[in-house]
C-alpha cells in the first residue's frame, strides 16, 4: 500500500515527464513551394509576455495562387459572394454588376445600376448580399450620383434574361457627401446582421470630426437604413469617426470589427474599431499616442500599401494594397488592444499590379481582385482578374 508521500512523489514525477514531452513537440513548417519571405511593415510585434494560445495563427504565413478564376474585368471594385459561392462583381466606371461562376469563371451580366455617375474615385463602389438573400434576393450597392453618395438595394431575379436581372434601386440612405476623391464605399453586413458602411471625407478634412456629417465615418444601420439600437448615439448612424477614407471592413472570429484606411502623406492604417471612438483624422495620422484618439494597430508607409479591401481568414487580416501592389497579412492576437501577434508580412509584391478587393472564400481560401483598369494602374493583357488564393 502506497504512503501519501510516495503517491505525491509519483504524481510529481508524472507531471514533470508530461511537461518534458510537451516541450519537445514541434509544429509544422510552411508548405513546400509556398511563398514565405516578405518585406515588413513598421514594427507591431506583441511583447514577449503576450504568449499566443494554441488557436492563434503562426507568426509566419504563406500565400499560394491556386488559379485565375476569370479575367477581362473593367474597373472592378465591389465584390460579394452569393450563398452558393458564386461572386457578384461591380464595375466602378461602367456601373454594371456581373455574376462570376465560382468554378468555371463564366460571366453573366445582371444589369446596370441606374443613377451612378462615375468620376474620379466615385462610381459603383461596394456591394453586399443581404443575409436574408434566400428569401428576398436583395443586393446592396454603395454608389456615387450627380449629387451624393448613397446606398440602395436591388432585387436580383436570375430567371430574367441577362442584362435585365436587376430591379429598380430602392434607396435606403442618401446624402453621404461626394467628391472627386475619398468617397469611401465599402459596405458589409456584420455578425449582428446590420449593415456597415465606410465613408470618406471627400477631401474636406473637417467633416471627419463633424459627428453630424456621415462623411469620414463608419456607419451602422438596419437593412432599411435606420439607426441601430445600441449605436453610440441612438438617433445617429455614426459608429466611429475621425476617418480619412475607409476602404475595407471585416470581422474576425471574435466578432471584432477591423477597418483599413488611406493615410495622406505618411501612414496608412489598420484600425480595430470600437463604437463611439475617434480615430483622429485630420488631427492625427498614424500612431501618435495622442489623448482622445485611437491609434491604429498597424501602419504602413503610403508607398507600401494605399490599402483597399480587407478580409479575415486563418487567424489573420488580409489587406489588398493599391499603390503598394501587394497583399499584406496581419496575424491577429487575442490582446484587448488588438496589437498583432507579429509584424505584418507582404506577398505577391508587384506580381499582379494594384490590388483592390480581397474576400474570404471559406477555410484557407481567399478571392483577390486586381485594379489595373481604373485609370491609375498599368493594364496588362487579361486585366483585371480574380485570383483564388490558398493562405496560411
């Protein structure tokens, strides 16, 4: 019969052996043939005390281009996935919406969005598919008119002939200021099934701090365009403010909202969005630690990013760069302040030109849309195109 002291000694010995075996185990390295080396952004690594848990992404990632789904697109901007996986792609300058078969890449023209007035950075911008699409077949669009930027919903009837499949726009929000630059335009439904919109300040910098204006903001609304109960101010759509030009919106597995934003001359930003917070523009650009303003969790020189769309996959935010012509990976931590697990990592630098939109395709897959036919890029044969990526 074991004495208490002997039993305690056996338990301690077994615990030590278990710890030793755990310490000797090792994780998998990157897959052979995948791109792993990359330039770095300004340091954002978490301190050593913030040790990652098992479900966090690895510090080093990889990107593999699986295939080109389709090409020959004209000024693609907004992209949204239908419930079956096919894509809807909007042309900023032609004001059309096209369906892309997710397997074959074949295209079907749905039709044009009436009232769009393309000019400068304006036109047919963000697209979103209603979370109730199976019942109502509604597609939402953010676009520039002769007088403003607005959000409308259109019913999609695929039984009608190609080119005639879009119903008349039902405007749910009008009066967002427009400009030749900084029209924002990204829209997305969040985990709460509410509609979020990123807007720009149109070059009138003071609008970003004016909470009475929808410009330079992230807006949160019901699918009918009304303020949501729980917004910072009950009668307002404004969710956050102090933004220069929000171009990307995405939620992580913890339902945290992330947004990419164009800087002016120095720093582009990735922000962790909290309701009611002020993100600083035009008083602050990049991380300055100024009281009353929220600093970005990551920042880049404008030559390295000029960020557009973002998506969440495999524990990281993936951010498309226009001027930077690269795809950035930002591995997320579980820190309350949103500080990334490791430095952002860049992929595909210069290989496909300007990158406009990135969209989660399920699991370790992403859709990536180029932007070389928008008047600022150098179009190559086949531009613009949609790529399928495998990421880690």
